[in-house]
C-alpha cells in the first residue's frame, strides 16, 4: 500500500512538472516571421507632401521592385519549418502524455482510497511548489 501511494505521489509530481515544461516549450517557440517586408508609407498627414520634399526624396521613399522581393533565400526557410514541425510534434506528444496521466490520476482518486487520494493531493502540492519558481524564469 505504501508503495502504491508513493508511485501515485511521484506520478502527480511528474504531472505538475509536465505542465510547466509544456508552458516553457510554448513560450520558447518564436512567432512566425513575415515573408515580405512592409513597404514604407508614401505620405502621412504629419509629414510634408512629396511636392515640398523634391522629386528625388519622393522617388527614394517609394518602394521599388527590389525592396518587395524576398531578401532571404528559399533554402533557409526549410529548416525553420522543420524545427517548427518538430516542436509542434513534441508539444503534441507532451499534451497526450499529460492528458493520459491526468485521467490515470483521476481514476486513482475514484478508487475512494483515502491514502491514494492524499498521495495525489500531496504530490500536486509538492509538484506545484517545485515547479512554481520555474514559471517565473520563463
């Protein structure tokens, strides 16, 4: 009986740490980058009109074909897509593990054994106590 309570306690502790690890992985993934740069504004209400600036300044501020073309070669975007898919696959696997572990812990609590129930509660408290400082580092 003591061994089963210890195993449930450790599983609950692992469940809490798994939640923090998933948050950390989600925050470390970078947002998707723009494919094309945003062209500069030709005229804003706070700047003088292009006629006042002269024709060379108006031509310099207008977007040309070269500024609208992608600046990065196509081969460098393939590894970032691959890394993004690997990260998404890892997050999916961790989510499945977290859901399965949560259901197993729920079934342990539903056994109506007081010691198993206390093992889940104490494991959850210890797991959150250990994992909470890790959330502040994200």
